[in-house]
């Protein structure tokens, strides 16, 4: 699209790309674009569907607007659950850091002072939010010398990952956790900012899977090495599988674990298959779902 268009014109544009309006009428599509989302977001899911080129433009095979709205809705529900899981991993990491510092005999001040000395940007980030935060009193009271129990409360997830890497460099934790947490951070930020996670369930360049996550998936008997490589080359699938691994690795609360497993079962085993006929001919979506379900089967059986 070369300019901002009305929903009516966008429907015409999609019809010219051979997108159908059978499951959802043209009027319903216009209402959806007016009230629920905008074209850029809904159109991003077209990446998962097959097309051919005719007269220099894309023509989609067996794509109904209803399929796009279904992916959009599923993506929204997926983002909510992903964000919840990422926040649980973040909290579990804070608990683990606190317990490790206690075990190592830290007084809670010196380790933070050393970290902030090496990472002055973190102090700047914290102070930049001092007057626009639910933690204003905590920040202003301890700004001269942050103890660990305060800095864990006022740091962003990104800065928490910096702190964790600092602790890894000082032999508190293992190096393998660093890449995992960075991917969880990226997925958390994408979900929090309502990015379209399901927009590309296809191969992307530059997607790297941490070794421990590769081993985690390799242990699933009915996933072949070829399937693993192909599916984990999708950023969304790679990062979600990494989140499952991180959740299993970091989260110890039985209540949170059981609640999350119920939410995952409800979303993937019930809601996602409610309109599975929409994707009967969409190999990309079908294969992505089958792969993730196999990983979920393993995750849900874990103790």
C-alpha cells in the first residue's frame, strides 16, 4: 500500500489478491478493520499462506479473510499467555539471584555497587524512571546506595539480564543461561508491545537456538533432526520453545507451574483446534502447530 486507505478500499485491495470473504463477509471485514485492528497487523499473517505471482502482484491460494482474523485472535491469546510466562521467569530469576547471594554470604550492597560501577547505564535507566514509576519511593530513598533487594525491584527485564550476565561472569551462575534469558527478554518485549508473533511461522535468517534448548528438543523421540532445524528457524517457534525450557529451568513454584500448564492446555489443545479446518491446506500453520504440540507434550509431562 502506498497511502493510508479506508477499510472499504482495503477490502477491494485484498480481493484483487484473490483473498476471499466467505467465512467473514466484506461488511464484517470492514467492521473488523474499523473496530478490532488495522490492516498492517492483520495482513502480516498472510506471510504464512501460499501465493503465486500474476501480472507482478501476489495472488493467494485458498486464503479467506476469516483465516487471518482467526490467526489474529489466536495470536492475541498467545501473547497474553507468553507475557505471563515471561513475567514468571523474570520473578523466578530474581528469587534465584537473591538466594544465591545469600548462599554466597553477600551483604546485599557490595555486589550491586560493583555491578553499577561496571554498568553505569543501569543507574541512568533507573533514575530516568524515578519520577514516573510505582517504585519512586524505593528509588529516591536508596539512590545513593542500592541494596540488592531494592535494585531487583526497580530494574527492567533487560537490565536484570545485564545483572545476571554480570553474576555469570563472576561465577555465580552458568554461561548457558545468558542466551536463554536474552531470548525470553526479546519475546517478552514483543508480546508486551503487541507485535504479531504468528506473522512468520516460516524460516528467518539469523535465528539461533541455544545449545541446551537444541538438546531439550532433540530428546523428543518423534521430532526428527530435519523437523527440528526447519521449525526452530522460525523466530516465534524458536523463542517460544526457549521460553518453555526457561520456564521449566527457572520456575519452582508448584502453583504457578500447574496454573501455566492448564492455560497452555486450554489454548493449544482446545482453543487452537476450534477452527482447525481453516488451516487444512496451510502447511506452514499445520506443521508449526504439530511441532509445538510435540514439545508441549514433553513440557506438560515434566515434573
